[in-house]
C-alpha cells in the first residue's frame, strides 16, 4: 500500500509540475507560442513524459482554466453570508473585480487569451465556469423574487451584469484606460464607482 501511495503521489507531483510550468509559459509567451516541447524543456523531461499525463496542450490549458475558475468561484462564494440578495450581488461584483485586479495575468488567461477550448466543447461541460456564472444568476434570481431590482429576464440580466464588470476590468487589465489622465489608484476607484453606479440603475 505504501508503494502504491508513493507512486500516486509522485504521479500527482509530476502533473502539478507540468501544470505550473505550462501556466508560466502560457502567461509569458501566450498559448500559440508555447509547445509541449517548450514545457518539457522547462521541466527538463522529454515530451514523451508529458504525454503520459496529458493527451495534448489543449488538455493542459483546460486543467489550468478549470483551476483558475475554481479559485474565482471560491472567492465569489465568500459573499454567501450576505443575506440581502442585492447587497450580495454588489459583493459578488466587487469580489470579481478584486480577483481580476489582483490576478491580472490569470484573468487574462481565463477570459482574454485566445486559445482553443476543444476539451470543454467535446465533453460539453465547464464545471467551474458554469458554477461561477450560476451563482451570479442564482443571486439575480433572488433579487428579482424579492423585487429588489427592476423586472427583467434573469439570464439576460446575468449576462448584462457579467459583461459590464468584465468589460471594465478587461479595459484595465489590458491597459486601455490610459486615456484617462488618472493615477492607478484613482483608476481602480473609478472601476468600483462605475460598478456601484451600474447596480444603482438596476435597483427598484
């Protein structure tokens, strides 16, 4: 049993090593310019070794993608203790922004970096991403039921809220807010103020 457990631990350690290397290479060079050989060279193993753990580069990206969304979902759900659904929605929005601002490289990898997601399409699932978006939709549904926001289609409203917040942080992450002659601190304050203003429009 000890031998089996050791082998399983070594296998998981190798998977983690591959994931860590691939993550850094994707962030540094982009998905298209990173190859299995690049990852193998970085961890000082042969490409054949990587294929023992992952079928291709897209599967590696999928695992990284899922891990990042699991982390985001975990952060979003810290707002569950907020009883008022509208206040909880605001907390979710601020948490989303905070995650993006504190993890700009990972946010870029999750939402902006161009990369095929055939693994998600072939398996017809995106568990972590669906869970995070589902939590936003669930909270908006609660807001509608409690008549805390103006009547609207729950899913359209969820998409609207997500798109608004994503648009704001994407502009910031990709340094497109340089058109505003403001310090970085003021830019960040403006992001949060924009969110509060948007949510106030939804409120009944």
